[in-house]
């Protein structure tokens, strides 16, 4: 009887360890946009890296977002310019501290070229950038100074 209890306990422990060591990914903002990170965007010394999926699954609209606003970004919304809604936050439960970066990945079937970007801090204050041609942009660095948001694109 003691051996059966011990065996059941060890089995349950192994199942729990296996479940906790599995990898997770952020929920996509919509069916076409997702972020993937091996470390949370809130890690102070490391930035999220690219998805572990093959390069063939990435899209031409993929870009790196750099936060140089001076505040922690709580939410990031990205939407095709011709749409009227923002859909879901691409960061999910993560945040993007000042000085950190996150890689924004699109589904390879995505065809829209021009996108709008909106960020919010934890108090709901937001800034929007419109008409970003993500087919020509690989990096967007966001700034906020003197009450105005600006972006440098590369």
C-alpha cells in the first residue's frame, strides 16, 4: 500500500514538473499579429528575442519596437490603417519598460502594408502613430518629450 501511494505521488510530481516546464507564448493581438518572447518584456536587462519558429513563417511587416518614451508601456495596439478598431493588446500581460525592445511578428499571410500603432501607459494615457508602412520599416523607436510623441523609423 505504501509503495502504491509513493508511486502515485511521484507520478503526480512528474506530471506537475512537466506542465510547469512547458513553453508559452503571448496571445496574438489579432489573427495576424503576435509577439513571441523567451523572456518577459519586463525583464530589466534583456529584451525579448524573435520567435523560435522558422524564418519562413515571418512576414514582411515584422518589426522591432523600441521604447524610449521615458515611461513603461503597458499596452501596444497595432491595426491596419483601413480598420476602425484596435483589437487586442499585442503585449498581452507583459509591459515594455523604457529602454527595452520587443519584436512584433505578423503572420506570413498578412498582406496589409500600412498600419497604425497606439501605445498606452498604466494610467490609460495613449499616443497614436498612423500610416506606418511596415513593408519598408524594420525598427520603430518611440519617444515622448514636451508632451509630444514622436517616432524614428528605420
